[in-house]
C-alpha cells in the first residue's frame, strides 16, 4: 500500500492532525492526573522528555474519518481506565484485558496487516507475540503461510487453529526461514528489543523483508503510553528502532511518512535482509 493511498483512505492531513492533537490532549491530562505511584508514571516521565513540551490543554475536535475516529474512541476508553487507576480502587483487570482485545481489532492495524499479506505472496510471514491471534486468524483465512511465536500461544491457537504457532520466549529459539517479518506494534513488547530484532533478522531468507509499523512517541504519546498500560514493556523511539534494524544487518528499502499513531519506521517501512 502506497503512503499516498493510505493518506487518502485516512482523510488527509487535517484528519491526521486531529488524531495527533487528541494524543497530546490525553497525554497532558494523564501527566497531570497521575501520582508517582501509578504503574505508568515512569513511562509518562520518559515520554514527557520526548514530546519536548508539545502539550494540549483544550479538548480538540474529533476526526471524522472512521479509522481515526476509532483510534480516538480507543484512547478515550484507555483514558477511562487510567482515570480509574488514579483513585484508590483502581481499574478492573477485566477492563484492561478487554481493551487489549479491542486494540488488536483496530481497523487501522488490520489495514496495515492486509498490506503485509499482499507483500508476502506465497512466502512465510513471521509475527512475534501473536496475542489473541487476530492477525494469525486473518492470515490463515486468506491462505497466507503464517508463523507466530510467544511464551503463551494457547488463546491464539484456539482463534487460528490452522496457523503455525510455536511456544517460544524468543525468535532466537526458532529454526525457520521466513520471507517477511511483520513488526506491527511489537517492539515495545520485547524485553530486549535489540537482541530480539537481531534474532528475527536471522530467520529471514536471503532478500527477505521486515515491515515495520511502530508507535512514534513524539507524534502519538498517548497511544504509546496506552500500549504500556496494556502490558508492553518499554517505550522505544523511532531512532532506537532504526539503530536496532541496522545493527541486525538490515538495509532500508522504503521510508514512508508520518501516519499517526504510527510513524517512521512506519506502516510500512520496509527493510531488506542481506
């Protein structure tokens, strides 16, 4: 999918600007509301340095594009749960798990995944951390050869019984050759992003691709913090991702512009194996 096409589908710069403003509005609210004991307080402090004081106090207008409006509605749901965490009772764990499932079904994410399926062709697609198995199920239904791995694959295996799922803590444990690695909002979930990306690259066939669509903290801080709230391990800047990919021996092939809540490396930045 070309960036020009994606921008057209998402309604252009005005709509993307509205989503960006919502990110800064909610991020500003969270940093004022939460005390140091909050589970995401440390990450808010890190993100505050990265957004360079770009804060929004007043509620911005909603985007009218359905894909971006859905992202704002997701962020508002996260806001409700984080607001509950600011009081003694805290948010219900079931609510957080429901939000995690809702995040995986965001149509913007699914649209980027569809583009990846088109690139893999008859090859094998490797996805780390398949979660509830949403993308695994999509790939299986479309006849895409899919390989996913995680320490716990029980739920994904039920959702996508025809997909190949491997119980593994790291890509370093795999011995498969794949044509495409899909990093669709995965790097934040790695305990060791540098090491994991190196091992993912080692599973690539000669000339294979890594497609990267990761949150950009500087453009979408509330979205990045939302993933931390749902269980992600770390906040990673686009500069770090770039260095990790290069250190793994990958060469950038395409570099696409800003598409909040993801940015370069973005949906999709394409990196080629050696």
